[in-house]
C-alpha cells in the first residue's frame, strides 16, 4: 500500500462508493458514485466488474443507483453479492435500498425498498451466520439550497434469509433512536466464542437538552435569542463589551452603541445573533447530539450506548460526512470510529483514544483493518491515504499518485511561472510549474509547493505585475489579500451593516482582478462588489443579481462567476447559482438580465467574455444540482441578447468551465465532470483531450499565455499541465494542408545524456517531441540529416488525423559514426582538437551541438524542419 497504480482511469464514472474483491477469482467489483452526500459528491453509472485484476472492466447494470454505499460478497459463492444503494442525491427515485445478485451480476433483485428518498448506506454480514444480514437505511435529500441528512426513514433492518426479506429492528423502544433526527448509520460486527456483537455508529441530529447549570454570567447567542428589549437593557456594559470583542464585531460597534441602537428599536437583541450567523457558524456550531455509538449483544433486539457522554468534536453538525465504524474480526472490544478524527477503543467502546497522528489529515472516510494482522490499518481521509502497522501509534503518508481535489487554478508571470490552486479541505498552495510528482522532497525536505491558507481553498486571483499579491480564501466568501514575499495577510471580505440583511456568499465565491487595472477587484456575493484599492474596501456596484435566495441551510441566491471583458473596461458579466446572467456595459451603473432565453434555474458555472469580439460571450450552465447531466453551452455575439447552443456533440457530462484561447479565437477549452475537451471551430465540434489525463472532473482551467501552457485543476487527481503551442497555431492555413510540420524548441546540449553519475545510478536519456499535423492517418517516416546527404537516424510511426507528437531520443545510428565525425570536424582549424562522439553508458551515441534538418513524410507528402542543439554551459 505504499504506492498505487490506477486501474479505473477511463471509465464513464470517476467517483467510487465502494469496492469489493474476491481474491480467489481475482474479481474486483466497483460501485460507482460517491457514498457521501456533499455538495460535490459525483454520481456514478452503476456496478463495474473486472475478472482480470482491473485490466478490463464491464458495466454490470444498476445505472440509476447513482450512489453506492457498500458492496458485500458472499464468502462461499462467487456469484452472490449484495449492494447497498443510496440512489439519486438531488432528486427522488425508486432505485434505492438493497440489491442482490445470484448470477455474478447478470441480473439483480431489489430485496429492500423503503421509499423514494431513503436508500441504504451500509450492509454487513453476521460473522457467525452468513444468512443473517444487517442494513443501514439513510433518509436524505439535497437541493442546491438545502440539505436534509436525517429523517424518519433512517433505521436498521435485519434479514435472516440471505437478504431475500427484511425486518425493521429500530422502530423505537429498544434503545436505538427512531424518528426525524436519525441520520447516517454505520454498521460493524465481530464474533467471539460463537457470540456476535453489533455496533451502530449514528449521526444523531436530534437537539441536545439545555444544560440546567448553564453559565449565565457570560452572554451567549442562545441567551440573546430569548431576550426582549427590557431584559437586554439589564445586561452589564462589561458583559456586552466582552461578547462584542470575543465575537470579532467591528470596532465601531461598542457596548454603548449597541445599547443605543436597541433602545431606539433600530435593532433587536436577535440582530446581534443574525450578524454572526453565517454559513460556517451554522456548519460547526449547531447544537445537535452528534456522534453516538450503539452496541447490541442480542442480534439487534436491544441496544445500549457503551460511551454515555457526548462525543464532542467528532462530528460537529455534519455527521453525514462520516458515521463509519470498524471492529476487529475476532475481538469485539477493539472498535474504531472515523469522523473528524479517528478514535480507537480497546474495551468495547467504553473509553476511546485519539489515534489521529500528526501527519494524518482530519475528516475520515475509509478505514481497512487487516483481518490477518491486527494493528495494520489503511485509512482514507481528506488528505489522502495513511497506513499504520502499530495500531495508529505512527502513520505513513502514501499519496502516490496525487489525489488532490482542486476547485480552482491560476498562474503568475514569474520565470518559470508558478501555479496556484485552491483544494477541498487542503487550503491554497502555489509552486513552480516545472515541479513534477516525485518523492524526492521526502529526502531533501524541500517540498516544491508552499501553503498560503488553510481550510477549504477556493478561487485564486493573482496580481501578475510582480508585486506578490494574491487574493484568495476559504468557503463562503472568507477571502484575504496575501503577499507571498512578506506573508502579510489582510481579511478583505465586505461585511453587512448591523441590522441589514446578511450578504449571501457561495461556497466558492467568485473573485476577479480587472483585466485593465489589477488594483481593481470584483468580488461576488449576491451583489457584485468592487474595490479600487487592492481590496482595502469594497462598494456594491449592483443590486441583488440573483432571484433573492431560498429558505434552507445552504446559501443560495449567490453569484458563482464573474468575467470582465478583456476588450472594454466596465463590461462585466455575472452568473448565479439560481440561473441568472446579468451584464453591465458601464461599470455597474446599469444592469440588464440576459438569461431569459436560456434553460432556467441552472447553476451558471462559467462566463467568458471574448478577447476577439466585444459583443461575444460564452456561457456554461451546470445541471448537476438537478441530477441533469446535459452539457449546456452557449455563445452570444450581441452581449447576451441572443444565445446559440454550441458543443452539441459533447457527452452527457455537466460543464464546469469554458475558456477561450487567448491567441486563437476558434479554440475553446471545456472542463466537465468527467474530462477536458477542445474545439478548433468555436464550438461546432469538440474532441476529448487525453494524452495521460484520466477521466476526472475538471473544475477549472487556465492558459498561461507566455508559455502556451494549459493548466487543469482536477477534482480528484490534482493538477495537470500540457503545452498547447501547436494547437494554438491551427488556423485554416494549416488545417487545409495534408501535412504540416511545426518548429521545435532549441535544445540545450548536455554531455551527461545517457550517462551514470555513479555505477548504480539510473540512466536518463534525452527525449524531444516532433510535432506534426496530419489531415489523414497513415504511416510516417522521419529522417534526420547531418548535412545534405548524411542520414543520421530514421524513425517510423503510425500517425493519426490531427496533431501528432513523435518521440525522438536524439541518438544516431552507430553505423554512420565515422561519417558523422567527419561532418562535425569539417570546419575545424588545424590547431583545433577533433571532436569524437563517445558512446554513452546506455550504449547510445547522441547528437552533438549543431544545426540539423529533418524531414517528415506521410501519405505522399513531405515537410522539412530545422533542429538546433546549443551548448550553453
């Protein structure tokens, strides 16, 4: 487990709810669709099966299940298995509950169905009797404006006939909670001496009872909620001042100011609470019971809590993200709970120890216990994979390959340029674009990237004028100006006035530096804000540019994208999560809604004003939050008055981002929930970009204009960079040719090519790419010449229609070595030392510094180019 090889890179779904392996037959089962229910939990397309260890895959059905909770294999029958199915996340459907197959996945039977919004998150087998099964049902519903992670349908079911029929065993009265507050449940079982012990780990969303001995000397939000004006006036000045300063109220709000405002009825005591309650506080501070562990020693007939206190700081209010329990196979007293941290109990859940190591990220989603070696643990969390061989005392971090979930990416103009990105629960980082995935820093201690901020890293705006200013932040609009040189950090988010309506901020609030003056910043809440002075202050330049929000526990009616025209200052477009697009042509003085002729209510994922035509603008809409997977992509040539669909040949994958190439107006790049696509005819047709890129959600992409690099921020496989230098040159003059040969970059000669530094060193040889465009597939012959006639090397390839990159290792044929040396020495003076081409340690002879030519011949057409090798050091 110290390194991993991808085996599921090009399938139709990239998120996985569970995997199961039959080691006897080398069969792998994959349940696609993440089993979490977060705002970016991607759906799947059913169950996949591989019978050759992951080399090839077959889809075995259940496409409408969308999210798989667990796969359970029969230990004796390779054709029998059970699947716990959650069903759709953003809509109701009937494909939920428990499915069973007895013929290896050829057919499926739904043996447990509860209702259209309750599925199953977990299923386990009694270790003493494989015919006894337990399933955890989860009643949950998500909308763009609200998430309900608990309900009447959440419960535990039991089967005694191998899953053919089921009985509800937590209907109340047996120690396990029942009702509206029951959330996600994780299950585990262990057997010892013929007795089975069951554990159920519950996200309990019922409210806590008020403490009878609550401290009333300290002012709290709960006390303020219950106060009227008269009782508020009796609060001591010091107590109110302490509350204001402890909760970081602006300095202008003093105790005297607040008393005056309340007395004059301009605000109420509850206004102080409303001022503090943003989306983050609701996420962490809601007073629910939270994590609870239940145990049954009688097959689920009765339940009790071995740990009777509140499990504070294990779930907070978002236990739907966790709620998993593990227990050792033959030791029911060894219990592990995974939540915000990992806890271990050695006494059946009475006491717990935190085993979240210092190099282990918080927020845990997976834990495997080696059934044959107690204490060997593999853990999956928001920071990747960790492995322990000593029961959690120490951990190794094993993030190879990288699995970062980027929300955004950006660049600067340093040489080499830096890449910036915000990651899910891993902050905001930046580092050199020349960095490659490597473990070398484990030895040197020089990690190539630097962290700017912690938390959930969101959008990043970079001042490219060389002043080191970066504007970025974490969720729900909490943004900062950070100087990467001095590390000075300033909070820049505008705050509403006390008594005014709070601003609504998206989880990933949009920010853009003006393309005409980077002192100017645009920042989107439900209104558009502008700063003229590096973010020192902001002023609104619009009214509410959304439909006004909806009642729910997720901020809604928020701006999701902003783009100012590169051609005209003050020509700005905004898009919102509730489907509205607005334009202003005068810097915010007047606004016009331009989305009435488009599909309604869709999340506006990206707007792109053209660099080539002032009235042209592109729009991408995303139906993910409606369980609508159409690729909605549009262009307007008249500032959004009329829209035309483009990208009609794109697959059914919601679109996250569209970008116009900065040099070639015909080229468009699109990032979807399952890949990256490019068009060379302004959206009439799109082609998938592969070349080593897995099928993964592309959340953001940018083009570094000086270096001609396309930078992709993927949500699951970190950052990818590819050169688009040749792609940008594909104008009609080239596209109409049968064969076109692009120039290659000058090569820096290195006399260590193919050589070892010491006897056991790994040999590294050079490699270049010969770029060529072909209008028809066919055989390709490439010939390199030392002079007009001397052939140094011949290469043969199979070319494809479109762009080709043919590899050449800069070696020459040894049979022409003497003739090559004659060419190298023909212009030497008598006193000059003759050049000798030495054999490298890998047996190759390499080109020396000089000017060479090469020809490429394909389909009866020949083209020629020059190759320059310079010795600079």
